[in-house]
């Protein structure tokens, strides 16, 4: 993806550069898939330049994805229930996966992401083995299927290989054995997980990087937390963890360990600059301080959090304490990073009955630069020379976005546009989506329908 792209020149009618909307911007890209020059005030498109009409942004980073959850859309919105009843339906979908179906669904979901302007995804991957826990001949067959799926959908991926070892805290916090549905998630011990994960890292390609994840403090016993964190530290790899998504998890952790999940992670060396806590919905004041003092990232997933009635996390307090925010579509109730960015602000308005917690520019940075950093791609997320040539163009003349003056295009995109307004997506200097059509997956809805249908 990054080594054989021809040099190209793009002319942007408007581009978002360092928080400012600039007209008539030329982006030059090189054969290494990076931006070689950015020129403003260019006037008309230069000869041979490809025009991008709308507002061109850095590519969006989806920092938290479970690709197979896309198969649940529509089926889990019936009736009431809770996160825990939703989880039973998730287990059924997970049980139907094999490497071929994981690839087919992953390719379709990642193509849907490209259509939504997403150029990099963090896949929180825990379906490792065959049903019943038997290992495939290639122990990383499922992870490799997702890496291949991202390549064939034209986007980058950080595969966050997830340790998932237990079904709950168990007696004295030592971990309960995995349940029937969870056997294929578990490697047994952190050492066995680390051995398998290390062999996957050696196979990653130019479009793919690997990191680590702790599914949750209920799924990784306390004694196993340190080894997972050490694995990531030794490799300077991202480390993600579901944190305090549910009050029931907090209560169970308090009973088993006498502390909150955040304190447990801190005491076992999990928190740090390369750590991203996902959700972080139900936190104490001390939790917020621990996360901020450790300079962790926090990935908020507003559309999933509201779909599952989980609650609204303390994002402003976390940011003020020193945490860096990113965004994810998680269960893919929708795949729309513009909606996630908008929801971060609007949910906080509902909670506080006050407006203006973040500017449009701050929300765009959360969806771009900060998301890429959380996934271990610090060279992406800004339209600058030397950065990866990953960008997306959002229409400013749709029924949702037309009207505001060009200088207000960022506000129009953040607060009114949807994924349907994405016109172009470019990765490593190459068009993946042109005029709303995917270059490599000609019929994305049909691919999704076929892949989801195969699981039922």
C-alpha cells in the first residue's frame, strides 16, 4: 500500500489545514504513499491534478471496531434488554465465524468504513480459535483474515490482538473458566496469548500494524494483566482495554479486589501513554485522575454507548485531567465517524444542559490525528508534507451541508454531514473511494448482505 503508488497531484476546492479551512489547496503525493507538498492559494486545478470538490480532511481513524458485530445491526435493536442480553446475541454471531467468513465480513465492513471516510481502523480482535477452543493449523488464521480483509478493502488496520482468558472474576479474583461461547476467545494464559500474538506481528504488512488488548478486567485475571502490558511495552505497541463500560463490572471488581477497574489496571502497570481505555463510562474522581496522570488515551464510542444504554462518559473531565480522546464505532450500530464526533459534543450538552464543550476543530482532531495516534500511526492524521497521504473529502453541497460560507465548512461537516456525504477517500495517495463508489468492492451493500447472510 505504501511502496509502489505513482506520484499524484490532488486539487482540493477546500482543505482543513491545522484547524483552518483553506481554499484552492494542492496536495502532492509521492511513490512512498506520503504527502510531498501542500500548496495553498493555487487557484484552478493544475494540469493533471485530480479535483476533490468539498472539504478535504485527513483520513478518519476508527479507533475501536469489532467487525463481526456489524452482523448484529437491526437484530439487537428489538425490544428492551441490557448489555448482558445483547452479549448473548453477540456470542451467537461469534460462534458462526471461521477464517473465510471473518474475511468476507471484514472486507465488507472495512469497505463500508472507506465509504464513510475512514482510512484506518483499530480492530479489537478476540475470536482467535475454532468453536470449542481448538486451534486452527495456523493459530492466527482469524487475525490474518482480518488483516487481509483490510488490505482488500483499501484501508489501514491496527490489529489489537486481545487477551480474553476468563468468564469473570471468579473466587478471590482469580478468574472463572471461560464459558462455552468464550472457549474460542481464550489462549488459557497470558504467556500462551503472548506467544501466539508475537508470531502474528512478524507477518504484518505495510498497511497493517499490531498491538495488544486486554478485553476487560473481568476477562483477564489480575495476575495476567502485567504480562500483557509488558508484551506491549517491549514492542512499543498500542495497548487497549475495555474499561468500566458497565456498573456491574465495577461492582464485581470492587467485590473481588476491593478497588475499581481503573485502580486495578494502575496497580498492575497497565496505564501509560500508549494505553487507550475504551468507553471509560462509569468512573470515580480518583479514576479520572489516575487516567489523566498516566496520560492515557480514552476512546469514546457514543453511538454504541447510547444504543446499549450504557451511559455518557466523563469525556471533558478526562481531557482536562490529561487524557487524549479518540473515537470508535465499536458495535457498528452505525459506521459514521462524523456522527461519533458530533455525538461526543451533543451527548455532553444533554448531560450538562450547556453548549460548546468542543469546537468543530477539536472534534475533527479527535476523529483524525488523535485516533491515529491511539492506533500507533503517528505519521497520519494531518495534511502536511511528510505525512501519510490518507485523506477524505466531504461534500459541502449536499442537502445537509449546503448553505454555510466556506469558512464554516468544518462546522457544517461536523454538525450536519453524515457518512453519506463522503465523496472521496484516498489512502497512500490512491483513490479507494471516488465519487462515492468503492474502487475495489464494487457493490458494498451486496458484499455486506452476502457476508452477514452466511452467518445465519
